[in-house]
């Protein structure tokens, strides 16, 4: 039984679309696409939460406070 070469074995070139490029580029594009949708979900969640919204990162104008807490060992950057 003859085996068909994979895209990886053929040099990472995909031919399904002239815009596709390499498999690595396609994976990168897909990850960017997912992150865009995550942003949309967060935007809608923030809208519905209204004043109950809690920031997902360090709040605006609070980075100095956060850095001090990390330096003192109270918080982690992870």
C-alpha cells in the first residue's frame, strides 16, 4: 500500500488557497483568529457586567501599586 506524503513532508506548503502559505503561517493565523474572538467575548461580557466588571489584568493607573506588591512578595506576576 502506497503512503501519501503529508504537508509537512512536502515542505510545509499548502495548496488549498493561494493566500494560505505554509502550515506554520496557517496555525499563526488561526491562533490570531481565536484571540480576536476571545476579545469579542470579553467585550460582550464587559457590556453585560456593567459596573460589576472586574478587569482581567492590572487596572488602569495601578501598575505602580502592583509592581510594589510583586517586589514585596505579596503578589506574583504569574
